[in-house]
């Protein structure tokens, strides 16, 4: 009985696992298929079919038609392919210029005639534009098109191009940021972000998005599955899949940069807008004060037709004005409890990234392909409160980073955190009907102090340096807790009311009206 159960389990895995792998591969890679016939319409088994393209690390992938004359070349990346059909006693047929995008399955039927094997017939025709073997509705944006679009080079600006897909979040912000997307009235976090067909997204909020800046610069294409998806995802909403660029048999590179500054920002302030209270009392107009985005990438062969490499570095930062917010003249003054306007210190947002990418693609055997993707990002948002404090950004002499609803010293807008993405993918098209595939993704991000944190010289740290802790022991407890007492002199009474906290090192750094 036990032996029977064991054999049933093995049979179940043999049947199920390849089916799941084939389905997963179909989500992200294309397929060329069709039927080969002779001049009388009879099917031709045993025809050798070669698919050649520069995007294949092995250059040529070979399959053979089955007993029904059907060939199927699976797990093909986006690119232009040439199909060559050969059979003893028949003239060779070549079909050129077949452009494959997304996860499309293109049907290319071929007729062969009796003739010499030295004779080659080249067939010229348009690539089929309709996938007749799938119900999936897919929109594909080519990498060359993305490179010339006038946008922020982010997923948000690309999602807005797809009909029927809506965004929620910072889709059109001057700097790339967290974006959610959905379609057909679904939940606003229903869309999924995939890289190489594997999810890369937050571990919270349903996994619908991430503050990671996805690499939309160095890609072969980005495919949007809008409807008709299979069972590969946990939702029925849209899926965005990024197909990263992976080197080639020739050395190639590219560089890109753009910038903007305050001179390109208009000023429409009028006396009515700058009127002091009870007027608007505005001194700043919204818009970009300073922005840049630079990227350089390079790739090529380490061993031709065997091992490719690709590397990229990108740095970007955007500073935008926060109108209506100025500094607090009483910040860092423990003798004052009130807020006082400091017009010499304006507020702005400052958000930037440094992004490093490395990729390797290897043909380890005739049918075994292995790819590795590593990405490291360092996110820097906000500035310290003091110009002399070290931080990932440096505060200006006349400005400090802040939000639109808080005084700078109370703004939770500082982030200096890393992101890491590591992926590995192995494929083995064993036959025209069986594709073995395995992949894994590691994605981590650490937000020390919380997702939104105070600057390094913020109140949770600076004030505690001025407040010596006192260790106390409570009856019946063996643990120690720090008790801190801070004093500040009231400007009206001259007294020194104590502010006591137990079990924490947090004291009021700057006077505030809240407790």
C-alpha cells in the first residue's frame, strides 16, 4: 500500500510540475509554432526547425516537428527571429523577419516542396499580429520606445499609456515613487509588478506595489497583461512584467542624462498672493527647483554564445518647492515653547536614489540556460535639520526638507535606506511539449526607525543626548528601565516644569504646543 502511494505521488509530480512550469514560462516568454505540410497538404513529421536570433545566447534553437507535423519553439525572448525548415528530399525554407513580443504565441505555417536540399526558398511576409492560441489581452512597450519617451523614466508614466489601466499614487510625480495600478474598477492595489515573470513588490498592503524604483531604462520590453491572464497570479487584475536587458554577443552601451533647475520654473506670484496674514502670505511657487537623472550601462560577451554580462549605474534626485511652509526660528531652543516664523528658511522636498545593477546570462549546456540578476538601491529622502549635520543629503543655507503639513523639525520625511533585489532563473526546453523552469527572487528593504523617520538630528535623538538616564529598579521586577527627566524654562513664568518619560529616551527637543 505504501509503495502504491509513493508511485502515485511520483506520477503526480511528473504530470503536474512540468505543466506549472510551462504555464509560468508562457507568462513571460514568447512561442513560435505552426504546422509543416507538403505541396499536397499532407503533414511532414521529422522536419528540423531552427529559430535563430541575436537575442538567443546559443544563437540557434532547434526543434523537430512531431507526428502531426507541428513544431513549437518555446521560451523565446523578445526580438526578431528567422525560422529555417529542413528535410531530406525537400527544398529548404527560410522565413525571415518574425518579430516576437511579450508572451505572444505566433502561428507560422509552412509549406515545403520536393527538391534538392541545396535549394533554399526564402519566404517574406508580415509577422502575424494576432495571437490565435491565447485569450490573454496584452499591451507591450518596446525598450527603444521607452528610451525616447519624455517622462520620468518610471513605471508610473508608462502605466498611464495603457488604455483601460488606472493609477493610484505618484504616477506622474517629478520623481519616481510608489505607484499602485488597477483596471476595470478593481481595488486600487490589484495590479502586480513582475521582473522576469516573478513578483517583486511590498510584503504589505496586498503586495500591489513597491517604493522600489523599477528599472524601466535597461529593458528589452515591458508587457502589460490587462485581461485574460491564467492562474499564475493571485488576483485577476493587470500584471506588469519587466523583461530586463541581458547583454549580447556584441559589446554595446548607452548613456542618458536630463536635468532641470529653477530657471526653467515660472513665477506667477502677485501682490494678492504675497499679502501678509490674513492674506495668503505666499513666498514660494510650486515646481521643480533642481532635478537630474543620469544613467550609464554596458554589456557584452565574456564568452561568445556561452556567457554574457550587463551592468548599469543610475543616479537621480529631485528637489521641489513646498509653498507656504517656512522654518521655525525657535527650533532647537529649549527655552522657548512657541513657534516663530523664519522667512529666511524655506522648505522643499528632496528625493533621490543611487542604483547599481549587474546581470549574468549563461548557456551552461545545450538546453540549459541560467540567468542571474542583482540590483542594489540606496534611497535618500529629506535632509538633516542643521547644515553641519552629516546625512545622505546636505541641507542648504536657506532651505530645509519638509512636508506640506508640518514645520521642518516635525516632518517625518527622512529616509536613508537600502533596497536589494536578487533573482535566479533556470530553463530547460526538453521537448516541444515540455519546458522545465525554476526561479527564485529575494527582495529586501530596511527602513530603520520606521517607514517615515525623523532626520539624524531630529527630536528622538538630539534631545536624548541632553537628558541623562537614571536606572531604577521596581519591586518585584528584575528588568531595568531608563527614566529620563528634562527641564525647560517657561518664558512667561520663569519656572522649570519637568517633562518626565519612563521606558524611553525621547525628550522634547524643540518647543511645541503638543504634548
